[in-house]
C-alpha cells in the first residue's frame, strides 16, 4: 500500500510539473509532528505568556485563547482544503499562483519566506531567553548582565552569538537528511505532549489554592501593573485584543505540513490532517496548560507586575526546586526542537520557490544534495537570514509580532484567492473537501486576519508596522520593476516530452527510482 501511495504521489507531482527530488517517507504522525513541533505550546505559550497575562489577566487565557484558537482552526481548515488539491512543497506559493495568478503567488512566497525566517528568529531568541531565565542562575551565569532592563551592547552581542550557535546546530541536523529530522520531530511531539501534561499536573498539584473565576475575570494590567508589557490604557476591550497576540503567535507554523508535502506519503489526504490536527491539539493542550499557570499563581496581580518574567515568578513560587529545574530542561529541549522543525519547513519553502526561479541565485537554492536528499543551499540561507534578523531587531516581542503578521498574511492570500476561484477556475478538489462550507470558512478567516493585523502593529510593537510597510513597498517595487516580466511562476498546462525528460533527469541525479507511467 505504501509503495502504491508513493507511485500515486509521484505521478501527481509529475502532473504539476515537478520531479520527486526530495525523499518521500514521512507518514501521518510525522507530518502532524512537524507542525505540532513548530507550533510548540512550550515555546510560544511560555515565552509569550506575559502578552496575555499583562493585558486583562486571567480572562485573556480563559476566554481569549479559545477565541483565537477558533480563528486559527478556521484558517487551518481552509488551508487544508487547498493543500489537499495541490500537495506540493512550498504549498502556499504554489496555491497562490494557481488560484490567484503568478503575481499573488510571488507576493505570497515572499511574505511566507519572511514570516518563516522571522518566526525562526523569534523561536531561537525565545529559546535563548528561556535558557538564561530558567537555568542561568543554576549554572552560575550573570543573568543581570545578560538580561538587563534595557538591552546593552554586551547583552545583544551575547544573545546574537548564542542564537547563531543554536540556529547553526539546527541547520547541521537538517543537513543530514529528513530521516534524522523526522525522528527528532517525532520525539519533539512526545516531548511537547507529555511536557505540557507534566507542567499542568505539577502546577495544579502544588498550587496554594484554585480559583476558577480567575479564568473569566478581567483586570487592567497595562502599564506598570503588567510590568510594562503593554502601554497604559483604560480601554479594556482594546487591551483584550492585544492579549490575543499570545495565542496568535503561538499557533503559527502549521504550514509546515504543507511544505513537507513532497516528503509525505499519500500527501493529498495526510497533509490536511497534519495542518488541522496540529492546530486543534496544540490549541486544546495549550489552553489547559496556560489555565493551570494562571490558577497556580499565589497572587495573580503580583505575578502580572513581573512582566516578561511572570511565568518564572509563578514557577518559583509554586514548584519545588528540583522538579522546577527538571521541567525547565524539558521545556528548553522542546523549544530547541521547535526551531529545528522550523528550519525544515522554511528550507522547503525556499527550495520550492527557487525551482520556479522566484529567488536570486535560484539555480543554487534549488539544488538537492544527492546523499542526504535535502536542499542544502536553501536551508543554510534560511539559517543565515534568521541570524541577521535577530541583529536588526533583538527585541523578542517585536520579532514575534512581525512573524505572526507575515505568516498569517501569507496564509490568507491563497485562501482569498481560493474563495474567488472556488467552483469557477478551481473545480477539482482533493480528498479533504469542506464542500459548501469552504466559502464561509474562508470569509471568517479573512475577517479574523484583519483583526490580527490591527493588533499586531500596536505599541510597543509599532515597529512591526514599519517593517510590514517596507516589505509591501519593496515587494511591489520589485514585482512591477523586474519580476512581472521575468518570473513565470509554477508549471501550468500540459507536460511536453522535453519537460518529462527534465523531470526524469532530475530524479536520476538524486537517485530516485523510476516508476511506470500513469495510465
């Protein structure tokens, strides 16, 4: 059955004009695990916890998280339907091009690439900050110098070097092939799953008291009351919206299941499951875990006043030291593996865009190492870009806001195109089909995206607006000035004998076995 699926997947890929250059071997759980690992509730949920708590307190988690989860799940459903019809690496770019034209595909690709690069930077900066906060004192590090109230030249330099080392090590592991990476992301899925359960159980066990009303209670923790996470305001509704950045940032990266479609068996059916299930289970387990953190706090007002250190303050107050350290080690491991999976996802997107000539140095970036069957130039370019971005903006919350907006913009562009093309130019659906519900899901996704963009550019993350406007201006200038005439987009139409010969040659170069022609 697996062999039959492999041949079917390859023939489907050939029909879209692409060779089977990547090694196809990922099964259902592995495709789910790569997105589940990138979402990583032990990374975004922990490192961005103060963005929720320091807005309106417990209600930001108890009420806000499920609302944002619903939005993310609607986006995942819409993406799942499109992914089922077009199961290719770099799926978002391909979807945008097929459904909305090569201009939309090109812009989608650049926003997705920028989002994946910045989310990798955010993950690894968050991993570094977590390590110093959680384990620095135990290891004898000068945490005051490494984490000053205002960044210093020394703290920025150390952070940049450490983030670079983390990212390079993730690149090395990815370089060695999808088999090793898949095993580690599988392991990461279990680490996140059992780590979140362990943290939840321990916090509730050692909590001095449990007050469920906290989860629906609104407080104003803006300004100094929330450790300066959000500017002072008396507008509770506005503050509640700002708190939605916590779940919005955490539940991103689920496009990884689509980016690894060409390495997944029975991709048309498996990829939509990976996208939707990773969002659903991350959202449910993340909500329970964060509710436990809120409930365990001896004094929620005092905890909110600690700002970005609120989670560590609560853990220090509640958990026995040896247990706390053990849990912190598990969380750190999950965060590292989250970055590892992100390198995988981003490198496949670069590879897919480059093979259609969409990037500078595309001839290099599209090359596959015949030994490891990985796009080595693509993955090392992702590593370099992520490190460079942390030098430009070392502030974690700004990086998180930028990557969230860029990713969801790239998610919603093909969804919008799909909404317009549905049952018109796009008539052939895959096995995952929402049928008449797709237009409703797409419209609701677009409405939620507009709200997300609004809250993502509010102070103190107003720098995110500047970055986004610059990105829009640059992409528009490059497209109309150069790429509109040069970039042809993905292969469309029938396959010539010359194209089939090119596909066969590319597969032979990486050692992919030939299959019988489809009837």
